[in-house]
C-alpha cells in the first residue's frame, strides 16, 4: 500500500503556490496517494478535474478534525503544508499516532516578511524540512532565523504537458514591439516603475505595453497611464494568459523581490524572451544575454536603457535567446527536473 500524501494549502486560489501543489501531487501519484486540503476556492475544483481527492476546510479547528482520520488510518504519511499553523496541527496529531512520516513545509515567499519568512522559525528543531522555491527564498529564511541545515531548495517547474500544449509565438521576423506584464498590481510588484521609465525615456514610447492582473494600485496606475502613456493598457484579470503571451514579443517582470516568478517560465514556454530585475528569485531564472535579459532592480533609467537595447535587437538575436530559454526550461524547469527534487525528499516513504 502506497504512503498517503497530504498537502495542505493556506489558500484555495489558483496562483503559483496552488498550481505547484497540484502539479506535485499529480506528478508523484505513482509513488504516493495524493490528497489535497484547501479552503474554498478554484483549487478544489481543479483537483477534482485532475482526479485528486480534495477536502475543503474552514479554519484550523476544522482542518485538525479532517486531518485526524487520514493520519490515524495510514502507517506512512508524506505531509506538506504552506501555513505554519497547519504544520503545527500535523505535529500535534503525530505526537499521538507516531506515524512514519516525511514533513515538508513549503515556502513560496511574499511581500510580508514576517508572515512569509519570520514565523517559519517556529518549526525549527521539530523534524520539519523547509522547502524554498529559490535561493532568494532560502536566504530570506536564513536571515529570519530558520536553521540553514533544514532548508532544501526545490525550484518551481512547469508540467511537461503544459509546456507541450502552450500556445507558442512564431519565430521572430521583426523587432520587439508588444510587451506584456503578468503580475498583481500591488505596490511591491513595482508596476509604477514602468510608468516612471516612460516618463524618462521617450524612445520607449514606441513600444506597446499590456498589463494583466489586478490589485491595490490598479485604478491609480490605470488613470496615470491613460493621462500620460496611451501605449500602456491595463487589461485587468484574464483567464487566457497563455494566449496573451503567445501574441506578445517580450515579457517584462518588474518586482525586485519576487520569490520565484512562474510567469517567466510560462513566457519561455510561449517562445517569447523575458526581461527581469537583477535581484530576487526572478533573477536566477535566466542567464543574462543568453536566455533572457536583466535590468538594475528599481532603476527606471536602466530599465529604459535596456528596453531600448532589446527593442533594437535583430530577429536572429531574439531567436537565439528564445532557443536558449527553451532549452533551459526543459532541462531545469520541466516535470522531470522538478519532480525529481520532490521525489528525493519523500524517497524513504516510496512504495517498494
């Protein structure tokens, strides 16, 4: 009998964290029996579509009640959580049941340093393996007192099927003209930096920018763009991001402290180059000048300079960048690479 794999999410949405949870559960189902626990939201429906058993919970007390029979009924348990309270609940039940287990705590990072990193040290010394999605996240955990020896870096990945089925841009025959931004429109994401850049670099006004996402800054930045920069359009939410990427020439990522940046991998799958800051987890996803481009984080002037340079590149150079990014995606961020890292974490529970 296979060990059960209980994965508890703090959110029922379908952003990067939730999508990675589902991809991991699905990818390891030949070794472990997958079960998702999540608050109400689309993640539960997506789990059902993928034939993954999904259990809704409402708060810590309800989760504790619903986890108990799964722990009591299985001798071997793989457990993954994204919330500190959820890990503490598992630890408490396992004091009673003493199951053979591997307990990992996923750290995807975020804007709130205390919530994203600082509280994690509560799990130090409790047999929990911390899984950071990038070296940047690992460094933030260490800075907040998490035991370095207990941290494993397992980068996010795209399922092979998603890579194979992604709408893809045709090879470049012309220069870059259409730039896409896929991001929440919150202060930490620094979408305002693009408008600052356009204030300083008139030459960049020849490019068209479309921003997909919602957030606190949406109304203010949309009004500013409508007034001063008609080449910038805030599209709001869209459920057709893969198609939008394939219609674009460049993905621009602006957040200087992004823990990872799954949209960057999706742009690689769509066959468009990416421009990212030189800090945060996003910086590690590309090799500057080889599989993508970088600008100095938070520097509107340098962003404008690099945008001008990239817009002036000939099609042959752009196609070389796209080819290198495609190779990097398949070698480092595919199912094979990503699932191997997770399988290694749970290897002691694998069915013989």
